[in-house]
C-alpha cells in the first residue's frame, strides 16, 4: 500500500515500469544475439538432388570432351612429326596462292578490313 501511494505521489504508474522492463529485455536480447552472431551463420544448407545431378553430368561430359580433345591433339602432333620426318613438306607448298575474295556488300566498317586481306 505504501508503494502504491509513493508511486502515485511521485507521478509514476505501473505502465512506465513495464515499458522500462520491456526495453531492458529488448536490449538484453539484442546483446545476446550480437554476442552469438559471429558463431552462428545465417545461411542454411540446401541440398537439391536435381541440380547436383545436372552439375555432375555436366562436369563428366566436360571432362570427357577435354580428354578427347587432348588425345586428338597429341595424335595429330605425332602424325605431323612422323610426316615431317619421312618426307619433304615443300611439296605441299602452294606456288600461286589465290587472292582473298570478298563477296561484295557495301559495309561501312568492313571494307578496310577486307582491303587489308586482299
């Protein structure tokens, strides 16, 4: 009873105390979240089987194509070495090389390039 009369005499009611308690709890919660925020990540791990399968197939096909191109390049290089070792390659030289032909067209930007090739 004394407490109620003191609060009334000082002009304090229960409402500001509840607000102060709410602000204190909010501050405490914010401090707790800030303190543990470094250790906790905001990202969730999502596993999508379809995307993983697609990426696996794409990686496998790319690796297969890379290995195929590598084998082709090595085979062509070996063939070129054998050919140059066994014969004179000057017999494949073109004596009269045909001029570069442009097939018409009045292109503003391309004419100097075509003239440089002729």
